[in-house]
């Protein structure tokens, strides 16, 4: 069973940066498209960035130009570099497969103060 562990969140001021990490256990990680999702307080979880098995990336319009997703298949890891953070980026961030998601991890809280 694949397990996902996210880390790297925290409290930052607007305009600062954070780098989130996600480590996945289990085999076949490199073959899966992965995504970073976020869930603001009281709202639904949404997809913010994806990366496929060959490194092609895509972003939600709200984070395009500020966030960068990357992966290290040797480490079964996916990362999210978040620059120019804004208060509206405040959310719990999760990683998961882009398709046919597995059980969600605990996520990592990102709080951006104005």
C-alpha cells in the first residue's frame, strides 16, 4: 500500500517562499503522474500542480509563475517550490497521484500572513 508523507509547511509572511516535500512508499512511483493539492479552510481540496512520469508540468492559473513542481524518482519524492506566497495560498497541502488517488496523507499546513 502506498503511503504519502508531506512536510515543509509553516507560517510565513506574504512574499516569502516555502518548499514542500512529499515522499511516497511503494513501488512504481516513477510511472505515476503526481500532483500537489491544497485545501483552504472551509473549502474543497483542489489540484494546484502536476508532473507526469517524464517531467512535464502543469499548474493551476492561481499559482502559475509562482509555484514549481519537481520530482526525484530515485527518492520517490515530489516537491513544490512556492515563491511569492500570498495569504490566499493558506491551506493544507497534500500530494497524491494525479489519477486514481491513493489514501491521502496528513498534509502539511501552509499559513501566509499579510
